C-alpha cells in the first residue's frame, strides 16, 4: 500500500492545459473575450454604446468600405428566342408575356406576340421575318417647346427709338438749350 499520494501538479507538468480544459480557462482572468476590442462582436447589443464612446467611433459595428461593381447593377433577366420556342411557345398567334425580360436573338423566329421589357435588334428582325411581333413598352419622350423668333426691321426700330428720345425732354436739357 502506498503511503503518499503523488501530487496532481507533478502529473500535469508538460501538458498544454494542466487539466483545466482550454488553455485560457485557468489564468485567473475569468472567461473574457480577449484584450482590448477583441470579442466585442458577440456582445453587440450589450456593449455597443460603451464601445462607441471608448473607441471614439460614430459607427463601430457593421460593414464599411467598397463594394464590387457587380453588386450595384440592376440586371435584366435575359432569354433567347430558342428558349421561348422550346419552353413557352405552344401555338401560332399566342401572346407571351415576358415583361421583366430582355429578348435575345439566338434561335429562329416564330409566329407569336411577345410583350417584353427590351429586345435586341436581331430578335426583332427574326420575329418580323417569321411573322411574329415583339412589343416593347412605350417610352414617353419629353416635349420641348420651341419659341418662334419674330423678325423686325432694324430701321423701323431705330426710328421709333429716336422719336421717343426727342419727345422726352428733361428740364435740365431745356435750360441748357435756352442758354445757347
């Protein structure tokens, strides 16, 4: 029978965690997220105001910076004539509504009436040759009013101006004329 039990600390020497699980858990600083601003993203609601004041940032959380060019573009759905013919077109003279799509000209035209947002020149041409139509929304053009210029003879205007100048006489001019 053993009289003296071996110390636990001698048994854990050389191990990474010393029997305390994760290596940070038994350092005497509690279960904190790290140093400084580390670990704050997990407690956004609790620490947001405190962190903003301490750090001096107006907006600490959230994404900042540039975005790629493709994220801001509005993209129109595109579809080819051959896909329409294979999947949507069933009989001649059919009305097909694709108001959110742009029609592209790959494939053959067919006899149908397609309502679309936009269409390529090739698609419109192929559909017209086959006897079909592509109907696009009407774009209202801005009306520009043009004012007509009035032609006036320069001689008539000069005569009218001279006659008005002669009729209007100031008292100072009259006195100057009398002295002479």
